[in-house]
């Protein structure tokens, strides 16, 4: 887990009798960046952060400015808990027991929940909704494909944080009277679709978009063999048209744990060799990256061009039975 830059608080200077004008001056000069009113960070450190890391720091900045105990929820609780989500200029999310809640103010979205239902827990000095409540709240409120990301994640252990997997049955057992009937249907649909075999947030989001676009469900973590040699484990595979689907995240080209002493150029070359070996088995390969997931219709076009089949309609005599994700190691050529 990354070490986040230290927040610089105007109130800390005021407490010891110092002027805060210097902070404003440094912000104007570009040395500091104002994260929130009265909260600053070194600009050079901020620029090094990924979008989800910046959002996590914004949650911390909000916690520093609140004057009463606050339970963070939805995307904000996920950011503290290390649960991946799709961020789209999200406000800070927090619970309120005030029945007039639910409005945004100063970049904070308040969600009304009766005080007796605030099932918060302490985590890293923050009050947050539990992991189960966090993913249920997300599944109830965000689009289907986005909701798949956090639910997939909690279905498997998080070794980095020492957190156990949450079975689907346990998630569904925690649905209570807090949600509307429509929200319960959305939650159940996402939980039913979720799969712990998904290898990354990008793969989860891709799979959700693939489903929403009406394509046949792929096999996950498919093993491609040639003779007795395993060539690759692929993200997605459609046996009917022999198409491999691969999501390319930035991590494999940037993070030391993925590079393992190699340069980004080495990884690019190895990926090219790997893809050539897959194609040599008679399979087609479709690849996409984050930027293409964020362009409406782009992934759909990539899959159509590669020959990925659409789901068969039950009305045509072919029920839409979901493919059980598995390692298909028995298919060799």
C-alpha cells in the first residue's frame, strides 16, 4: 500500500499563533495545492498520485475539516478500505441521521440513514461503513458494470490488507429494509453475476460492460496450450469463435512488483511475443485499455471486430445460461 503525502492544515498553524497567509501564497505560486478549504499538500507529491489515490487523500482532507464524528460511505468508504471502484468526479460520501439529508454541500454528498443503522467501524483512524455495507450501497446506486468491480473484489481474499473473502451468501444475507425493491433487484443481479476469478478491477469492469453490451459470457482465466506447453493464461475466452480477450492495465508496465526487474520496453516485447504465440494456435486476440473502456461503444466495437458472439436469446431456443468461469486446461492443439 502506498504512503500518502502529508496534509498541511491551516488550523494547525493557527493553533500555535502563526499566520496562514504563507499557505495561500505557496498555493498561488504552485508549490502547494489546496485539496480542500484550509487543507494543502505539496503539489509535486499530488502530481505523482493516481486518480484513486487523489480521491483517497480528498477523503482524508474532508475528515480533517469535519467538526463531528462522520461515517464515510460508498466510494469514500471504499477508498479507505482499499476496495476498487470506478471514479467519475465523485464527491465525498458520508452518512447522516438528519432526515433532510441527501444533499451535496462543499463537495460532500450526505446519505440519510437512521442513526441506529449506522453500522460503522474504525479503520485507519476513519469511521467507515463495513466492507459488506459499502459494496451493497455501491451495488444499489451505481451502474451495473461499475458495481461489478467492488463486488468481484470482496469475493476473494485481500492478502495485502489481511482481509478474508466475503461469500455471496453473506453479502445477500445483509440486505435489509434499508434498500428499495428496485435497489434490492440491482444488488442481487450484481452479486449473482460477480466472480472471484476476475483478475483485476479492469477485468471486472470489462466483464460488466461485455454483459451489458449483450455479448456471450466469456470463460475467465483461460489456459491456452500447444501440445504439452502452456502458452498463456488469458483474461477472457470465447470458445465458439476462438477469440481471446485481454485487458491491458498500466500496472504491468509501471509497478515494480509486475516488472520484476524488467523495463517497460521488456514487458511490451514479451506481451507481443505472447500474443503471437496465442495467434499461432489459430485463435484471434482482442486487446483494450482503460481509455477504451471509458469511451462509450469502443469496447463493443473492438469485440465485434474480433468476432465475439452475442448472447443467444431464450426465445430462439437457446437459453442464456451463464458460463461457469473455469480454467479450461483441457483444450489443447
